[in-house]
């Protein structure tokens, strides 16, 4: 069945910058730790883009318009349903040489890989051809080709005989194994997957058992066996000729480390022998420095027939990656035989999505009293820095609230981002801020109750419209449980007095009854297991991370949705008059939201809120997930991002913009350091790169230096790196 785009996730919503340029897929749901593949999604002969985000095993599809030298993708969720279930990692590779990319992916519980053949004719389709795992022949016995969820194998024609071979790390040590495909030798074609292990130490290289140090010409003995240790798990491969000599090289990354290492092949087609290593790949520009364990994809992103490079974290640990800047794009300005990768962006695709960091927890409420719902989004945190402790990698995250004010109308909502640190809560240096809104002090203005990892509630009072004060960091001395997620709602129907409902790490929901007093609303504990709701999947873990949202249906029935660690949004009814009993789990969101979406699995760490945002008599749902983005169901809502015009944080101003004459760049509040200016086309080509001494106050770029069109202006001063779009008329 082919679903129309409108049947799935609404993507018509527009993000506009201050110059009215539009971001194309704000509600795609965010991305964090991704692998990429080029594949023809709509069977038009143009390679499109498949994105697999291992945070929740999410597939995102982007259709390529195919314009030469232009990066132009449109989000196309209607193609996601055609992909099979895939977990942890995915490699798209055409093993049978029919021009259609097949799927190699991790086989859970087997420490191996399964394979799906691309059998597309009139629409995208796959057929499983290998299960439970891909094997090689050891004598007459088929043996699993070892591949874990923490290792990304290399799949390429290593010996260049026409079929795909596999390289991966040995299960017990730091040596690379080569599995040769014998399809050509046995059958004269590439349509089979018959492997034999031909090299136990491919390239004659060994990895240190406790770090990412590589030893060349080091296969005399197995060091891991001699010390009784095994190699730490986690590595990624990219196998192809990077040096133009006709021999297969290898780009390798290691768990806990941010760099890529290029191993250069100085051997022969028959025997790979790595003779040199470059630990700062690519060295022709900005080397990859991306926590943690970067994985590469070689794809022609801008339709110039040159293979570009995308880089993203592969680390299975979701708490060490750089969330909002985790997709690096390098455009190839060399050739396919000898690529030269030029750094373009740290947030490819991400810069066109709503993205608040790691985990997104949306809240709809009227904060300024104009009877229009605004949106506030909590998060686990925004990546701040990485550090090592006792040889292990850790990352520091700081949680904050992102505020979108509704500047539209009752029937045409438009959310504009006004702040990425609403009420200044980042100063508390917490993780997991989760907001709830309601008039706590009964002064007629919305206040905030905010949960966090610490399990205490923060009371933030709106002292005047748009002015907020953190009044109490242990509100009511309530023990809300770790990673608490509050909501304020009158669930006992006692005259509009808000009650306090709290989800938490334990997957259950606590209930505190609200009572009105002269100084505001007080809350009294009732139960820590409201409705007997528990969204924990004990087959997955012992934690549930419940996020409750009570709401009224168009039929005035009280319902509840609960986000969860596993990503499913649970739906309950039979609540009114049954607060002492068990709520009934139902599967009615599809009908409630008038959509044909098969299920409401957001990937991981889901959170959702529902309301009639556009006043059309039906409900809309905004859902968050671990990757920090949002998805919108059953509506079309415009979203305008925040542009900070404050000179305190701004390095430069540009005027006039757009311009048909000279472009003036005025610098302010900058340190006494060298100024570096770069201008890129929207396709990523650098057209101007210059450096200027410190103390510069103004720079003019003459119109005749730039053709008419849209450009990115990038300014670097010391540790400050700012970018803005400019339009030359």
C-alpha cells in the first residue's frame, strides 16, 4: 500500500529565517547518530538519500531533485514504510550488480548480519535473502561472519573481481579479517553471497587493545591472546581507493575517539599491505573531530558526479555524541579517483529541522495570555564538551528550554522561536529539563513546574509577561523520581483546580491532588501508580521514562498519552471517575488524529502533546524523541526560528541584506584576534576565503566578486564561529 504524504507526518510546515528563506523539513524528527545510503526511492532514475538513525532505529527518506551542483532534498516519509526492520546499523550496497542497492544490516541476538535484496520494480521493495546471519565456509561448515552492534563492517569489492567482499574485526582481537566473495569464481556472476575467509590479518595492521593506536606490519602474533585481554569493542570501516593508485585503502574509526585514520595500501590487488597511516583524515582541510566513533558514507550529495563524504557518530552509547552538530558534510573538489574533501557543514540536514539537542519533550500552553497555544520544548541536554576519565569517554550536556511563541492566529498558528534558553534555566547546569505550565500562584499568568534528572521540581514564576524568575528548586519538597516529567491538569474535575501528574524513569505515573489556597495551589500526594500505567518494556530494560499528557478529545472525553523509553506513544481512556482503578490501553490515535500512520513508534524516548492547535475541531499531535526533533501529525503549522539580534552575542552585522551593491560587514564586540572570512554557495562551494588582522571595524565585499544568488557568510574570530545567509541580487 502506498501512503500519501498527508497520510503520514505533516511536513508542509515552513520554517522561515529573518530574510524569508525557508527550511524544508522542520518536523522530520531530528537526527543524531546516522548512517547514509544513496538509493532510488521513487524510481525516477535519480539516487535519493536514505538516513538511518540508530537512536531508535529510525529511517528517514529524502528525495533528491537531481539538480547539478545543487544540494536539494525534500523529506519524503511515504517511502519509509517500504524498508524492512533494521537495527543498529545499515549498509546499502548492490551485491548482485543489478543497479539497485541491497541492504546489509545487523542481525540482533546473532552477532552477525542479515541481507535484504532490492527487488523494486514499480515501487521500492525488499526481499530477505539471508537470515539469521551471513556465513562463510570453514571447510564444509557454514560459520557466522562475526559483526556486532558496535562494529560497522566494510563491504566493497576489495579484490576488484566484480563481487562484494567483507572486512571486519576479528572477534577476539585487534586484527582485521577479510571474507572473500566467491560468486564470480563459482558462478561467473555477482548475484550470490558465498564467502570464505582468506586473510586473518588484512593489511598487516593491528590495533592496540586499549586505545585506537594502530601498528603497521604487525601480524607476527596475537597480542591479545598473550596478555589475556581482548580488543575493546567498536570500530567503523570505509573501504575504497582514496589515493588514486587502483588499490583499496581503508578509513578506520574507533570507539571513544573522534578522528578518522586513513590506512594507505602499498601492496597489490592480491595482497593488501598498509604502509602508511594518516590519523587526521581528511588532511586537505578540516580533519574529522566528531565524538564518538565517526562512520562515513561516500555519496554524491550535490549531483556533480563526484562522491562526497558524510560523517556521523556511530557510538552505541547515546550519551557521548554531539547531538545538534553530529552530521558533517565534506564536498569532493577533487576527482573520484583522487578525492579532495572540503569541509562544508557540521549540521547537514539538521540545520533544516527543529533540533533541541538530545531528547525533545514538547509542551503546548498559552504563555502570554493571547489565547494562542505557544510551544516550549525540554530536552535531556545540549552537548557541551567531551572528556576522558579513567580511560573512558564521557560527555557533558546542559539542559535548557526552547521557546516558540505563536505569532499567528487562532486558525493559522505560526510558531516563532524566541529563545533557546527560556527563563535562563541552563544556569542550573542540570540534565533532563521537562516543563509543565499552569497558574500556580493564581495571579492570572502561566507559571512553570519543571522536572529534571535530579527528581526535584523547579518552580519558575512569571512575574510579568515575558519575565520569569526561578523561585524554588525543590518545589513542595516533592520527591518526583529520577528524570521526572510533570504535567499540570485537572484530572479529578473539581472545578478547574490543577492537579500535578508526574512521569519518571520508573515508567509509572504519580498523582498529586491540587487544592487552592490564598497563596496559590498546593499539591498533596495520592498515588505513585496512577491508573496502573507502566510503560516499561522489561524485555528492553528496567526503565520506562514515562511522559504523561492528559487531554480532552473532541467528544469531551478525558484521554491520556504516555511517551516511553522504547519510543511507543501509549494511549489510554476510561479515566474519568476511575482514578482509583486501571486505565484502559487503546489503539485509537490513528482514528483520533485522522491519519493512516501504521503505529506511533517515535524511535526512542518519546514524548507527545495533543491539542486543537489550529481551531478546526480536530486534534493535532506534536511528538519528540531521543534525536531532539519534533514530528507533527494531522496539521500544517508554520515555524519561524529565532534570530538573535542582540549585539552582546553577535560578532558581526551585515547590511544591506539582500543587496544589489556592496555588502557591508560591520564587526563589534570581538576579541583582538585575526578575523577569518569564508563565503560558500548554498551547494557548499567556497567562493571567498580571506583573513584580516585584528581590530578591523568594517569590511566591504563588492558586488562584482559574487554572482547573484544565495550564499553562506561564515566568520571565525578566535573560538567564535558564526554563519549567516546573504542574498546578492
